[in-house]
């Protein structure tokens, strides 16, 4: 590995400037239009406008809900959307190309940040990825766009029950069979030429086809007569509209390391998509210049293997991973072994974590990278994702996710107590001063949590919503204390 290719930037000012430039670039008329017209945006983030409320009119104080926070996405997935959207931490050597590849994909697709992270994690680990979701969710377009941005040779095939091995491996070499009695295939026109392979609807294929695919996935080879032929593959992808129910498919499904669940984009996302010129043209995904070479991908994969082979030295990370495995085992007892992992998958998760660390531009594997790997590798069904994400949260593997949870907890606690005080206002006056005192404590506690995440580029949006809640509760507190003072004055 060329060390200069993976040399890390030492100037944090440059990184911060790049992040700021990226954020400023996205603040245009499009963003303002979406902000103004989106049905999902119901919170006014301008405290000065809220403070103009007539003090004789009840303040309309609302709890920032999960929909306000996350739209149609799950909490951890929304965090991943924020992380992957930030500029890569290191912009030197091969990392510059990783950053450009990621940014080009994010520019082309709306609300596909998590999916982009998943397919790149599989590419740089050279591990199989399956995208699962309803038709018309850009699964094929996303893979084709990624392949088109590289110089790698792309092979695609839509599988069905009648697909023959010839379709994947090439036709039988008739001349060799007639002359020498050798049962060999032509070496042209099949998977043996492809470097990025994409097999659509694998669960509709016959057992014979899937056995061929298993050998390709596990050993990166295919059998040609009596020979085992190595393949030039750097990435392999699958797509399906639904998860297989047949037991015969279980072994094949388990060998698909990353499972990326895809859904339709939100209404807010559609507003953005329709305003992007040319992004509805599917041919635009194919007509593009490559930004990363096959050799670059192999260099990155070499670095990922190196980090994976060295991960055992990170005692703290391995300790955390063992704790997570224990939690998954405990959860299995309550969920009929839904999250049971094979020994093979337990190792693959660490390899995916190594790949994520490279995509994020970090120098070594961290807990956040392990969290991402668990998110993609453990859930076998879409409904399992939230369960696994809760385990990630409980073990505090993702500091950003933990921060989001803390913001939600203090916001809920403050809002609930505010409603309790409001209900007792003018009715139960026996310990009203004590309630106000506790309200002050909760306001201070919430302010402290907000302050901790005010400078966090990903959490600042959510922190702003919670800060608005604090602002309104403070206004309410000032008003009721003013009323109380008036009453005391009238008595005297």
C-alpha cells in the first residue's frame, strides 16, 4: 500500500472550511422552496418570531416529534444521512477520489444517503450487498450509477427460473469439446469479464444458478471444466423486491453480507427531486465520466483488509463488540433466534466496519463504524432494523446517535412537565412555587444538553428545535410568574 495514498490531513481548519463550504452550497432557492412548501415542516425555527406572541394569548407549545425530527426515516438512519453527507475528513490521495465518488452519487439521488453508504461499504470490502425494497425505488439505477463512475467493467443480469448457466458463464466451447473432449466454456461475454457484478432477483433463479453464484461470492471463482478460474471481481450486488421465505434460500441469504432496505422517498424528497434539472432522466446515470479506477478500488480494498486484520489490537472496540453480541444473543431468546449470526457473519461485520472507517476518512476503526456495520449486517428483515439500532443506542456505539437520544429525552421530560404545570395553573396553588422551581431545573437541564450539541453539524438542526421548546417554555414561565405577582399585588 502506498502510504502517501492514505496520508491523513493534519489541518482541522481546512476540514472545517470544507464542511462549511458544503453546507453553504446547499442553502439556495431550492432549499428555501422546500422549507416553505414541505408538509413535513411544521415547526418555526425562528425564536424571534415566536417571541412576538401576544402575551394574553396562549402560547402554542408543541413537543418536537419524531416526524419533525426525522421525517419518514428511522432515527439512526437519519444520523447516517447526516454523517455521509458531510465532506470526507481527509481529502488527500485516494481519499479525494472516495469523496468525489460519494458526492456524485449523493448529487444524483434524493434521500439515498444510507443506501449509498451501504453499497460503498460493500464495494470497498469486496463483500456482497443485497438491496431489498419495492419496485421503482432506484435500486438498479444506484448500482449502475456507481459502476458508471468507476472504470470497472460492469456485468448485469436479470435472473429468472429459466436462466441457464450459459447466460452467466458463457457458452460451451464446441471446438474444444469436439477436438479434445474438454467441457469448457468461452471466456468472453460472462461474469469472468465483469469487475462489478449485479444480479437482479437472485431468489427467482434455479438452485443450479445460485450454486454458481455462491462460488463466485465466497471464492471469487468459477469452474471451467476441471479448472477453477479466478475472477477479476471487485464488487458484487443483488436486488430483490422482497425477502425469500423458503428455507432453501436461507443459506444463500446469509452469505449476503450487507442487507440494504430501500423504500420510496418522502413527499419532501419528491419536492426536491422534481426541482432537480435532469435528474429524472435515467440515461443520465449511464452517461458519466469515471472518477475512480479499478486499481484505486483494489488499493482501498487492500487497506480495508489491513485494518480488518489489525482490529484485534483494538481491545476496547473488541470488548464493545463482545458486549453487543451478548445483547443480540439475549434478544434472540425473546425473538426465536431472529438475530442469530453465523460465525462467518460475526467476522464479516468487523470487515465492513473497516470499510466504513475508510469511507469516513478516519485513520482506524472506531465504535461509530462498528455501529454502521451492525446496522447493515445484522437485520434480516426491515422490521429488525429498529431493534438492532436500539442495541446500538444502548451500548452507545454512536456518539451522534446517543446525542440525538439525549436531546429527545430532555425535550420530552420538559414538555411533559410543562403540560402538568399548565393543567394545574389556577386550580392547584398549594405547591405552585415548587412546580415552577422544578420547571426551572428542567429548563436549565435542557439548556445544558442543547449547549453540548450546539456546534455539532449533524445535531444542530435538532438542537435548534429543542432550544425553541425551551424558549417557549421560558416565555410561559415568565407569564405565569407575572400573573402570580399581579395577584399578590392585588391582595395587598
